[in-house]
C-alpha cells in the first residue's frame, strides 16, 4: 500500500473515529452504491461541519489532484464499520485527466480487523469519472468503479489472493477541499 494512501486513509478514519466518540453531527453529502461479493452496499459520504472536514475530499500537489471518497454504511453498528474507500490521483483537475494511481478498499469491521484492497491499477481495478468539478466551494464527482479486492490482515501484510471479493458500483458526492 503506498504511503500517501495510508496517510489519507488513516487521517480519514481517525477523523471519523473522533466524530463517533464525541457524537459530533455529521451531514450526508453523497452516496456510494456497490455490490461487494454478492452483498448490496449503500454508503454515505459525510461532512463534519463543526470540524470543517469531510470523508470526501480533494487536494492538489502541483499538477496532480488527489481525491478521497470514504463512504460509511449508515446501518452499520458503528461508524467505523462498513467503510468503502476510493482513492484517485489524476493529472489535472477535470474528468479527462490521466489517472496516475488509484485504489479501492473495503473495511467491513473497521481499522483493527482484516480488510480488503486491490493491489494495483490494471485488470483488477477500473475507475471511470463521468463528471468532476474542483472548486473552492461546490466541488463534486460522479463515476463508477469495479475492482478485485483481496484480504489483508493488516496494513503491511501480504494480500491473501485466496480470499478475494469482486466489487463494483457508483459514486456521486460533493467533495471538500482538504486543508
């Protein structure tokens, strides 16, 4: 797993963990619908107004735009369970930009449990961005994805290629510019 993805993911999960602990208000700002294995998934991206943060964010590094979409299952027992994450790095700031890096991960039981992740872009991962608008206010993204996710027992463990899940779905969410 690349360190940029790890950093963004840990930051997002920590923000949501703090939100869950403090019972801070969250506001749904988008959806991620998918089929994971044979199960339907309907997740929400969340803004945390009091913190000025979101689980759907974008930032730029020179000519590269980094997009993070972290959906949470509103029916899960905990906000830290049932998290589906889509990370995209692309050259430029619109839907036509060349994809530099991307990943999809599924966290059914949270950060302290095994999770599922694709290993690299290729036939195991396809992300299509239909629309992308990156503005100081009112940023949005809409698209679809499919991936082959394999189980990992921890961040640095090897993927278990005998325990994999297909995932495919759509995302449609507002994006907040990350600080």
